[in-house]
C-alpha cells in the first residue's frame, strides 16, 4: 500500500502542485487548508507523514507541530515543515517545535521526495515495533507501555568522522557541552571505533577529500554493531544528488555547510531521542517476549504470540484498508527424518529451517513456529502477489541447498509445501484466515508437495 501523506497549507496553488507531484510518485495524498483542519484530520486518521506549511491563518505551523508532539496518538508521525522563511533561526525554531526537517518551499523535489521516503521507512519500522509492544501488553508480558520519547539525552555518545582537523574540532567542541564526543579523522580507524563504541549517533562528513563518505555510511548500515545507530551527514549546499543517495542508503538526517551550531544541536537531539526510544522498544521486544512468546527450539515466535499479533494487524487492516498476507509451510515427510535419523537430527532440521525463514523475510514480518513441523510467516502490508513471490523464494531456498546434520549421512534433502492467503479488510476472523491458508497448504501437499499454492 502507498504511504499516506497529509499536506497542510493555506495556499491552494502550492497545495495543488505538491499534491500532484506526490500523487505522481504513488503516495496517497490528502490535504487540509489550515492548522485546525489538519489536526482534526490527523486525529481521525493519522497519516504516515505530514508536510506542514509554517505561515497559515489561525494557528501557525509551529503550534501545529507542538500540539502533534504533545498528543500520544500523533507523537511519532514524521513532520516536514515547508516555508518561504528559511533563515537559520526559522529552521531552528521548526526543529525545536518537533519537526523532523525544515525545507524551503522552493525545494528541490528530488531531495524532498527522498526525505519523505526516508522518514516513512523509519516510521513504518517503528510502528511495527510499537504494534509488537502492544501485543505484549495484551498478553500481559509487559506491565505498561511508555509511549513518550525519553527527553534526557545529556551524556549520550557521539562519534564524529571528518578528515579535516579544524572541522572536527569545531563540531566536537560544540557537541561536548552536552554529549560524550569521540572524533576520528581516519575513516578506516573510524569503522573499528564505531563497531566497539556503542554510539547513539555518528556524524559523517561527505566533504572529506581522501575518503568516500557515502561508502562509509553504507558500511555503517551493514555492520551489526551500527545497523541501528543514527547517522547524521554533513554535505555541501549544492550536493542534492549525494544527499539523495545518502538518504536512500539509510542516513537518518543531514546538515549543510556552513554548519549552524543551533541547527546541529536541534537535529542531534532529535536523532538521539529517536534512537533512545527505538532502543527501548527493541529491548522490550527482545527481552520481555523471549520466554513467554518464543519457541525454545527455533527462537521463532510461538503460536500464542502469532494469534494475538495477527488480531492486531487485522484490526488495523480493517481501519486502513492495508492487506495482511499469511503463509503456512509444512516440512514434507518430516516423520521420515525422525524415523530414519532420530529426533535429535529432526531438531537440527527444524532449527535450520527456521534460520532460512529468518534470512528470507523482512524485519517487519513475523516468523512463527506454528507447531511440530509447521511454520507461519505473517507479512504486514503485503498483497497476495508479493506473498506468493516470498513463498516461492522460501521454497527454493529450502529445496535447493541440502541441510547439514550430525548424522553419518552428513546432509539430507528437505522440501516444504506452502499455502498462502491475504486479509484484505473483508469480514473474516483470525481463525478463518488461518483455515484458508491451511486449505491452500493441503492443496499444495495433495498436488505433489514442494510447491506453493495461494488463495
């Protein structure tokens, strides 16, 4: 489903032009002519992102932003402020009010589209973690849900990477008033420092003479130790192409030279607050759920958690119209594995099967050991065509590479049958959706196994 964008602007011409441009990029666009109307629409149906004019009759953009940030239902909706007012003090005021970015109305639309996509990707991932926390609350695993971002950011750790000694010194000195700052001028050493340092934010200059800052950012995003760390890049004012590539790589935010200290401090604070909140969600998800809702053999979620989480996703699907896909897979002739090689080898097959599932689904997808040799994958915001592609990829991954086992035979061939279906907002219960997928699975097995059937 396309991301939903709300544009709040009192200028009909600007509003129509922006609506047309975003619609061309396959966003689902709604509009509001002033701040009060915008807030009413947000509360009725929170969007994925808000593009907010600053100067409007009634309440201005700054006040709309502040009211959104004080409303638990709107707190995590990204905000991009658009204005003809572009002095540094205007930008800082917008960022301090809670905006994620502040751009001139005469913006480079390639940059703003990349920024919108970047913020929406981040929000959708955070939404998924919040839904999982909500599921944990419903199961009684967590006692309470703390939905506000922790505002105490003082003393958090920042790494600054730039080969220019003067720039590093100036930025580090400004940040050192509130944070623990480590600086590194050599990018190769910086990678090692980043991997060992447990930083909340990494500042990377894309203006370095002897190094490729984009490549450095890409490496930081692929390293396990820094994959979730916020990255803020520093770019030249006219480097739109580089900035777009940085946002596509997964950079969290950016500054343009010459760096305004107040703007830097505002952006740094926002990114660290978000990182702290993300860390808290991840910690709750990983620790509080581990014993109660995961399968001890495979490490996947168990049936109990899946049913509750699927209820939550289907309820949201009824409200938003976004599909939820469901795959049920069964290891073919698994009884023969236990009979021929023993239950210990059977457990090894189940564990490797689970690992292959995890390697081939997204972070927002839910992988489940449903029971015995049956597994389930729940795919939020996924239609049947895409779900079938995912299922076929899983089937091939299982069938084409033998499983290594501890038995004398060394490896054994394993195949799986997969049934899939999708919830599209129509009236069907969770059990009904599972039955539908199960029927597709049995069709796959009756037709010869090692195949995918979707309904």
